[in-house]
C-alpha cells in the first residue's frame, strides 16, 4: 500500500509544512533516487497520474504532490482513490485540499481509503494564535507562558510565518524559558503602534517618537489611510475643544459629543496649538490623504511627511 | 408642441436633430435617408439637457410624426417605458464590462415596433475603459436599425476610438432667460423663476428644484452662510461638519426609499416570502450582498454629488465677490445675497478671492479623488479662513 497524506485546510504555512514533512518522509525512506512531482489537480487527469506513478527504470520511489484537489475531475478522484487502496508501495501521494464544500468527495474518498489526514485549517482567533505560539516554542525546544504568548501575538499580529520566526528567535536567543519580560524586551512599542498612537505623538509635537511609531505601525501592517484619518481626527478634536472655550472636561463632554477623557486629553494638547498652525496642519493632512489614496506615488511617504508637518506645526 | 420643447435654449441642436429625424423617416420609408447616423454623442455641461436631448431624439425617431409629443410612442420614449428604447443610467460609481456585454446583445435585437432600436447611455463617462471597448464593436458595425445615443460631459471623457465613431452634438449652457421662461411655462412665479435660473447657473434640473422646493432653497442658503462662518478656526471645523452632514442627509433622503424598495423587490423575485421555518432560497445571500454592494456605491456617489452641488454654489459665491471687486459688468449668480457678497468684496482683496476660488475647486477635486469628505471640506474651510 502506498503512503497517502491528505492535507486539508488553507493556512498557507501549515500546508507548506505538512507537504514538506510528507515529502521528507518519502525521501528518507526511498533512498537516493526519488522523483518528486508537484502538480495542480486542475491541470491533471487520471492518465497523467498513471504516468507519474508508474514504475520507471531507475527512480525506485516516487512522490506526487497534487495541489488544489477541489478542482480534481471525477476520473482523477477515482484514480487517486484506487492508488490509495491498492497501488505501488513505492509511491507517496500527497493531496492538498483547501477545505470547504467544493470537491468534498475527494476528501471523503481518500479518508475512507485510509489516508493520513493533516488538518491545516486557517487560524482565525487570537486564542488559536496564542496556542500556535505555545506549540512553536515547544517545537523549538523551549516553553512560554500564556501571558507572554498573548503579548507576542499582540505585538506581531496575524502573520503566522512571522510569529513562527519570532518563536524560533526567542528560544535561540534567550533559552528555554520565555517570559513576558523577554517578549517586552524584544517587541516593546510594537503592539501600541496604531494610527492613533502615531497621531497622538504627532500632535504632541514629538517628531522623533511619532516617526518611530509610524515605522513600527507600517511594519505591523497598519494602512497609511488610518494614519491620515487619525491625524485628521486629532486635529478636529483640538479645534472643537479649543472653540468650546474653558470648562471642565465633564461639562464640555456633553455639548461636544465626546467622552470626557478625549476632551481632557485635547485640553492638554491645546497649549501647543495656535489657530494658524492648526489650519496649516489640517491642510497638510488633507493633501497627504489625497496622496495616500492615489494622487501621489508613495502612500507611506505621504503619511510620513504629514506626520512631520503636523508635529512641526505643534511645536510652532 | 413637440418633444424638442423640453430642450431649453438649444435651437441649433434641435435643428440638427430634426433634420436627422426627417432623414430617418425617409430611410424607413425606403426613399434614401442620407443624414441619419447610428451613433451620437451628446456633450455639454451638467444640467444643459444631454439626456433630455437624447430622450427627445429617441421619441422623435419612434414617433410616426417625427416627435409630436402627444402620441403613445413619444410619451413612452420620454419616460423610458418604450419597448425599443433602452435607457442606461449607471447608478453606481462605474459601469462594468459584463453589464455592457449584455447591453450590446440587447441593442442588436430587431425593433419590436418596427422603427428603431434605440440605446441611450446617460453618463457614458462612468463606463470603465473595458466597458467602452466592449461597446466599440457595435458602435462601429451597428445592427441595421440600431441607434446609440451616448451622453457625457465632454468628448474627452470617452476613448478616442469611441469618440471618433460618433456624431457629436454639443449643448451649451442654456441662457438664463430661456430657463426662466421655461420654468414660468411650468407654472412658477416670474420672480422665483428668474432667481432660480440664475442661482442654478443654467442647470435646468437644479433650477426647477430651486423654483419648486422650499427645502432646496433653504439648503442653498445654509451652504452660502459658510463664508461668514469661517471667521474663526473653530468655526471652520463646525461649518465643515455642517456642510458634510447636510450632504449626507440629502443623499440619504434621495436613496433611502429606493434602497428598501429594491431589496424587498429582490427578495420577492427570489421567492423569499419569509415566515418561520421556511428555508431561504438558494443563492439569496449572494444576490443580496451584491445588491448591497451596488447600493453602497450609489450612496457614495449620491453623497458626493450632493456635496459637489454645494461646492459649486460656493465657488459661484466667490466668483460674485470677484465680480464686484473688479467692477465687471456681469450679472451676479447669487443676486439675492448681494449685501453679504458686497461686504466680503470690501474687506478682502481680489488676490485672496482668487485663492479662495482655487480652494473650493481644489476641494471638489479632492472629494473626487476619494479624500475623506469631512477632511477635504475642513481643509477648504481653513483655506477660506486664511484667505
């Protein structure tokens, strides 16, 4: 009986790993002369499959990776199932299916034929991502507590490859036990790098901090559109709170339609802002917004120059 | 009384179209027919009557009397109910290639009433480039009785390949006097008609709304208060918020009823009669989300259009200021606000007025380029404040 592995799911990193593991296993068991074929199901029929899996003169073992199994034709499905139940034991078949309803018959047929099933479903929730981190660290030979894993996910975001790399790096640098302190030492400032954080530093007039936060924000995949929106929102708040005159945040909050903390914060910023500077800053942000939305060549540059201008206006 | 009466202040254009209608009639009768063209391009500024001209021409082609304005053919052509007149009005932000291919197929049908198969495309400028290319083939080699009437603000809005295969009809901004006379003919008071024609700057539809609808007048007055509200920086932000909110409300009023009617019509046609325990029809959620996507696109456009009208009024206000500052001998657009205009003219320089006009026009461009509307208007208000 041949070795059949069925990878179900569309989490790219997990799929790639599962396929690689299956291929490695086949290579390890098959000696030096192994032919590996990597094909798309949509471009494959049962005759091609027969050709790929038939014994050849020199290469004793053969590995066939069939990707996109949801597009497999009826004949191909039958051929694969037959191969799985009574084929040449020198053949390894790896079938990749993205999950979902389309082409479900392949999955059921192969599962019924005794294929080894590897789940690679998309990791959607933050909890699952934390679990992924815990597993990755264990894999790399260390251990990490839940809080530290949560911090790491919050800092890095949703990219599994990056999370995986970070886990390997942390274990390699620090050693087996990883705590929240270690994560903070490596990734401080990253989690808070939202468009809002950039805008807050900018209206405080702190160019260096604003730009640093902006770079972190871009690195974590924050869209430049959010930066210009946050800048505009902060400048608007300053103007409206300034126009409302003196008063305690709690009494102003109602008429302005903002929560008191927002009013209090804006009152703090207000000291740095003169009306003319505010006008210049808003106009710069509007220009940048156009640049970010396609009028300019480089959205990141437009956002960056808006941040610099706004911070400069605050200091004026 | 004929169908071309609806076309205000465009005598030259009417003459051209009437000649073509005569030629079309003789072509149907089988006696020659030189002078009729199968693809027309109507261009002219918004409100000059591009789509009215196209509809009237369609009616005149379908009518046995060349557009009497009274018969069934004329009436149904003008309202868009005629079986052989298809009116395409892209409601969303753009019109795609798949829809155009369908359109081309329908345009190739033989006319059911035996005269012409007319396809009117309002806002041909909203067609994507691929969509225009899909249309090109049938414009180049039209079906025997097919007529295409395209409308666009200017010839530059269409691909050169499409443009060169159409006969151009250029509409002008209708003279204020003609618009006013027409509104009076519709029953408006003389003074109101004159005011509306001027304030709408020759945009016939807008003039009609201003003459009839008290709410439209009120809204215009609110927009034109903005120049007095930008005296302080804080005021700029509030005025901007008001302007954008008003545009949102106006748009919401226009599309709200259409949205819910469309959604329930779609549910009904898919067979979703509701009730507990009934399975939802297959594919319904996909169809509904597709409809929602198109409605959202239309909402964005309606809101932008409302904002654009307000900005046009505002630009005309500063134009009036400049007129007074330079002592030009032309009529003010916003004559009813002459005192406000005069005050601003006395307290500012022509140079700053020009800069302000630039700011308003820049804002229109920014909104068009997808800048957040509130931010764009704020930047404009602050520019107006700084002068």
